[in-house]
């Protein structure tokens, strides 16, 4: 008969056949580490995280208003007509403003359309509303 002293444990400490265990990272299961292998350095990130995005190609759009002298704007760019706005490819709403005239807008599709002529109507002109 085998007698066990009070407070003694039957469990025997055996070495883990998988080797030592690295401390667990929060939210991840513990990883087994082979003590015979050197630690693997982290792989470099292959994405474009730290590289700036290439600037889109800009196209010169010649803008004239009738009458001349209106402030023309599109995508945060402003100039006084006749002038040139440098715009990336796509559709852009070009706005023209001149005192005494109604606000006018024209949709420009770049690079297909590189010229815009925007007629302005007088505020006091009678016409359909």
C-alpha cells in the first residue's frame, strides 16, 4: 500500500514535449518556442503604408466667361476668367461668379473636355424663372 503524506501531491512535473511556451500575447493563444531555433525577426510590411500616394495627373482646363472677369472655381482652385484651372481626371462642377450676374455652373469632364465657356446672365435681365 502506498501512503501519501498530508499536503503532498501525486502530480509529477514532467518536461513539456513541445518545449518552452512563450508568454501569451493579449488576444492570442500562446506560441510554442523551439529553444534550438534562433528567434525569427519580424517580416517587413510589404504594403505602401509609409509611401505617399502618387499625385494624380492634372489637365489644364481653359475657362472663359461671358462677360470676362468672373471668379471661377472648381475643386478648391480659383482664378479670374479668362484663366486656366488644373484639374485631375473626372467630372468637375466649375462655378462662375460676377457681381450683377447670376451664379453659373458648368459640368466639365476631364480629360475629354479641356475647355469651358460659361455664359453669365444679368440679375436684372427678364427671362423664364
